C-alpha cells in the first residue's frame, strides 16, 4: 500500500518508490543568523580541562549568580562583578572582566577560581546564571555535560536599584 507523509514545511506526498528520496532527505533549513558556527560548538583545550576538573567535584543544590557591579563604564570602570550564592545570599567571590560585558571565557575563569581557589572548594553549584546574554549558550555547552545548568539572570530593575540605595 501507499502512505501519505506530512512534511515539516506543511506539505505532504504519497509515499511510493519514486518519492522515497524525498522522505529520506528532508529539505535543508536556511541557516539562522543566531545559529552558532560548527567551530563554536567545539570545546577549547581550556574548556575541556575545566570540564575534567569539574567532574571531580560533588554537586550541591545551589544557584550562583554572576552579577556585574554596574552596567555602564561610568558605573563600573574597573569591570568588576560578584558571584553570589542563592542559598546563603553571601558573596562567593569577586571577578573582573576586560570589557564591561564579560565573555563566557571570563565567567568560566571566575567559576574555576571560585571553585578551586576560594571558599567553595570540593563542591560545585547545580546551576548558575550570568547577566550577559551573549555568554549563556557557550556556558551551557561547557557546563551542561558536568551537571551545572547555566542561564541568564537579568540586570537589576530600577526598583531593585532604588531598594539598594542606588540613585536614579
């Protein structure tokens, strides 16, 4: 018998030997401008080494937030940030980036310093979030396989800043 096959693009066709190649090879999708190139999906030697070090740590249910001390050059000329524990609310460690917006590599360096040179020795958080959207995909790629979920934590709202005593 013949079968009717529905395609992802909404079309359909009757399955018969002449149409088999159409069923076996779905049409190529246009590449998205947000898709990462294949090279970006390959881990660097530094990222692989960090993964190996992280595999040796015990996971604790904690959520670490990496937050910059300011979001303009005037507010944060030294490009400083803090890693805070969601469980305790305490600062885990400070970090610094070269530019105002940290890169995934800089977040990973800060994580490694906090885990292997700071107070959190021997354990790793189950999840973390950073306030730079552009770094999240890379962090997920590196940290996901070792049991750390990575996500985005937005900068503080005007209301939060006001509550912290920061003038408008």
